[in-house]
C-alpha cells in the first residue's frame, strides 16, 4: 500500500460541432446558494472494498465520516494498492515487474480540491471517472473525519491491473501459416496511464509493422490524443507497398459541470487489399463463386487491388 498526499493545486469535408453538456440537475442545484445539496446514491460496498477501507482507516488513524457534505476539505490522500497484495493468491514479488499508477495521475481526476466544500455527488462522479480508466480495477473515494468537526479529508483508494500485455492471433491452413498477429503493449507507461504498443501482422503476401501511442492527458490538461501508424512490406520484394494509420485529439465530457466536449480525428489507408484462399491470393471470374487458385480459368484475375482513402471528422 502506498500513501500520497496531494497538494491543492485530415474526407474532403470536415464539419465542426461542439456538444454542450446539460448540467446535472442535482449538481446545478448545488451551485445555487439557495438550492438544496444533491443526493447521490450508491450501492453497498463489496467485502473486498470494505476490507480496503478498513485497512486505510487503520493506517491513517481516522474513521469514515458519514456526514461529510458541506465540510471543508483539508486533505486528499491517494492510496495506491499493489497489483498483488498479501490477500491475493499470487506472490507479491511479481509487483517488481510492474509500475503502479502514480498518485498525481489518480489525484488529477478528482473534481474536488483542498479548501473546497465536500460534495458527495462530485466525489462519486470523480470515482466514476476513475473507473473508466482500464488500468484500474478498484476505485473507492471515501470521506474521512478531519481534525475539526467542520473539516473532512478524502481517501482515494485505487488498485492497478497488470499493464504488460500481448495480444496475438495465429492461423494455419493446409498450405502453412495463414496469419500471425503479435501486438505487445504497455498500458501504464511509467505509471502515467499512457499506452504504447507495437504491431506485427504477417499475411502470406505482405507483413505490416507499426506502433501506437495514447496520452489521456496532454500537459496536465483534459485533452487526450491517440496515434497509430503502420507500414506494409511486400514479402517477396521486401519493399514497402503501403501504409495506414490514424490520429485523434479531443476533450471528453469529464464532468456534469463541464460545458463542452470536442474531438478531431483522421485516418488514412493506402495498401494492396488481397483475398486469400489458404495461403495464396484467390482469383475472381464472372459467374464463378469458387475457383481453385492452382488451376484458375483463362479469364480469371487475381483477387487483389490497391485500396486508398482518407477520412477526417470533428465534433
């Protein structure tokens, strides 16, 4: 268990539109001096979550505050749990091969700050934002008693999942290897929730090599970006015969109090498209639905063509 305290702190036409969010009625009411505080209802905690809360209470020496709304937030504690804990079946030494999400990465998702009044609706919304992060398997945001009756502190408890992954696909036919896809990725680079991946995709006539990168928060802003690029190599000549990729930049609707969300994206492809029959390129002939690639009819043509295009959009 780790504990950290956060200080206050280019498709030829492109249309652009901005979607204005409608503020959550309950939260909007809370913004009004005369409006009643919103009511946020959550289900009960699981035994695992309860155990995590009790351990945090014991380590911090404070208890959960059941009446925290309206109190001044004096402190925000981020407690990051290791992937493998003593209560888990796997040995904890495996944590040495994994980087836990950095506390500031967790803390920046909080919609509450030190010195502000605690509002459970915003605390729950902060927890929901964190639960959208694939790297986190456990998220709890709970208020704790402060040093005075009108004070409260917040504990943000998170647990990571294993971030090193390998996606793969393998296919064999009577002629041999039909496909081999390998895509290793690190989904929590240096504990920052950034993702980097490599891609190797072998097909009988061409192999594509590429990489991708995703940044959920650029320079501390709410703007996220994702990019991927691939080059296609001809297996016979070894030369490049095409490429494809994509780029996306935008800001999500991260809060019910946020007025705007936007996204701009683009993608391109320029490669030879082939239809394979086992490990060879198939043939096409009018009126025939099945052709033996080893004995094609005289007027049959190879089922391959260059496909190129680009698209872009914004919203």
